C-alpha cells in the first residue's frame, strides 16, 4: 500500500470542473457581449512576440544572460551544478523513487565535466526540430518534489520540465559527455545545455535540436517589421492542425514559418553530424534545414483559421476564441462545448500528463492566452503579473475583507482583465453572472453556490479562467484517512490533510484542468476572496 497526502479531502470540490460553465461565448452573451464582435477593443503597446521568440540568436541578449550568470555564480558550469543540486536534492522521479546520493553524484559528474560557452558565438545557434522537454538537469525521466506531502502546488513542480515547441530557436551553451555505451552518438544521444530567455539554462536531448548556419538564418523572420505579408512567423491556434507526412498534432502556439505563401518547418539535414569547436567547448549536432510542409486540417475546419499571422487584432471575437482554444482540448468549431474536454496541466508544460498528452500549468495557460496578440510573457506567474501591472494596473485591494474582495471582483474583474491572488497566481477574468444564469448553465454549480457557497439571488457570481491544482495517479485513489493538518501562515487557517491509500502507485501527476470556475463567498470556491487577501487587477492590454 502506498500513501498519498492531499490538501483537500474527497468531499471537498476544490477545482471541480462544471461542464456547463465552459462555453465562454455563452458567458459573454449573458453579460451583453457579442462574441462575434470584431471591432478592435484593446491594443498591446509592446508587440514583442517575434523578437522575443527569436531572442536566443540576439548577441546582446545572450551576453547579458551569460554575464548575469557569471556575476552571480562565477561561471556557467557553477550555475549548472547549482541548478542540478537544487533541483534534485531530496527529490523523486515519476515512479516515486527518492533520488539516491549515487544518482545525484552521477548527474553532477556529467555536468562538471562539460565545457560551457562564456559568450555569444554564431556557430552555437540552433533550432528545435521536434517538440522537446527541456529540463533543469539531464535525465531520461522527470523529477518532482515529494508529492506525498501536502504542498501540491504548481510552483513546487517547476523542477521538472518545460516544453519547447518545434521551430523554436535556442542557443547552445555546451554538450555533456555521452553515457559510456555502445552505439550512442553525441549528435543523437548526448545532452545539450540550452539557453532560452524565458527559462535560462536547461538541458535537452541532442537529437531534438539542430545547428543553424548563416544561410538558414537569412530565411527566418527576425522581425515582423518591413516584411512581405507572406513572409512572417505564424502560430497554430489549435491542436488539430497536422503535418501530413508525420500525422503529428501541433501544440497550441507552435511557430510555423510562412515564406512566399508556403509553410516551412525545421528538420535535421541528412548529412553527417557537424562538429564545432568553439574555444574549449566541443559541440556535435546535426545541421538544420527548412523543409516545406503541407498542413492539413479536419474537413470541418479551414487552415486560415488555425495558422494565424501574429499579432491578432484585439477584438472580443478573437479574445474569446483564443480563450476557448486555450481552455478546451478541441476548437469549438469541431466539438460542441458539452462534448469537449478541458486541457489538463501537468509538470511545467511537459509532454507527460494524465491523458498522455501535453499539460498546461497556470502560467503557461496565461502565456498561451496572450501570445497570439503579439505579447510574449515571462515564463513564471509572478513575473507575468508584473508585466500586466506595468502595462495597465486597474486597482488593488490590501488585506481586504471577504466582502471587499468580493465587491472588487464584481467591479474590476471583467472580460479582458486579469486578477492576481498573492504572488503571481494570476487568472483571466470573465465578468460575473446572476445566480439564475448560473443555474441555466449548470444545475450542480447552482446547487453548490446555494448550499455551500453562501450565494443568494441578489448576488452575482464572478467567473475566472485558470488552471487549478489537483493531485492523483494513473489509477483511482480513495481519500479516506485523516493525516493531521497544515496551517496557512498568512491567514491562520488550519487545513485538514488526508491520506489516500491504494495498492500500487506507478506515477504521480498534477492533474488540475484549465477551466472556468465560479467564485463563491464561502466553501470550496471562496479561496480567491478570503479575508485578509490582497487582490491585484490589471490588463496586458490598453
């Protein structure tokens, strides 16, 4: 028997997804918004998407990052060692195995034996040729904190992985020595240290990336300014677009290079691996080439609706469609909301999830929502909130009462706004609806609002779009044993803990879903407006 501790007992419905509340277009209509309104309502002052996405090839940005690392840690090597040490100390792999000192030392030895670049060099430019998991340390499996504790929050899982979509430029800092085994080649099986602006130093398998030479650099759009209309970076807006020869689903927000009316993806060339010696750093990778790709969609869809030029005009129509795409597994044009699935989020934005598909955590959810409008947000929620406040701060509450926070939610949390709870737990606002309207959407949500939520017919119910945190395994678990309590220091609230027991535990997963959630005055959906909480309302738009 294995034990699992969760912060909420089975009877608590924290994070429950109400099916009827997931149609953002219907919610908009209830508030007098026309979901097909194409008039430009907002703008983004800093349309930085293309420049930020291609930033790893910017000499100034790379050198600034390397200088910051050297100032704080002395060298990239010491940075890598510190990251590995911090990421796997007292940590576990996906099966629940506690990392041993021998395993930790093995990883450290590989990291310490690697030479790292100390400044930008054009020969170190590369591009991802497949979707790849980038990790804080080289490992075939993802690692996480001890999920047998009650700290089941997304911030505790950042030590695992981040998904870098194919066609994304990266900068190569170094290549780890390969494991001593017959048949392994550095260009395929070695681990490469990468730099990306949004996550800094991480590692990925060498076979997932390829070198970019001067000829290819000239073909890629470094900026959207002054280009021909057809020669632009575009983004996929749904996961239903497939590349014909691979039959591969493309994740939301995959960069697609559009040149002279044709779409191109980065591929590895069929030539032998290229070996490059840059000072003391030896790199061995395959070279990249741009290959034309024929994109196809389901018969019900149109390609122009799924591979968009960026940025999109900021209208209610585009914003609500993008919000729906980000929340749901399939576009609403293909699957009716009642038959659709909300997207899971897993560790970081890795390819490992409870449904075998890509996960999406809270900060990734907001990043994907804003991205097509031209703004590339930082990777972490706390920095994303700072970006929103910098662009357009609406109002804040300071250690307010429940009623004050509730009223602030009603007056300031509307479509196009965001709210941050604490340090960077930011969520997209969807306005508010009456209790009667809530009942029209979901009988269960209405019942919960009345019986446990403290809501009356005179109240309006605020709605938020976000990723919550849940904890489960590949098999069903039964939460049936009290296991002490946990005190929330900021509020003094004592939260009971419960033990979930099952015969076997194969893999732990974070399994919250990106969805629309109501805000109640009491009970399991009141945590956003509890007494003493400070809320910050802002917008990335102006």
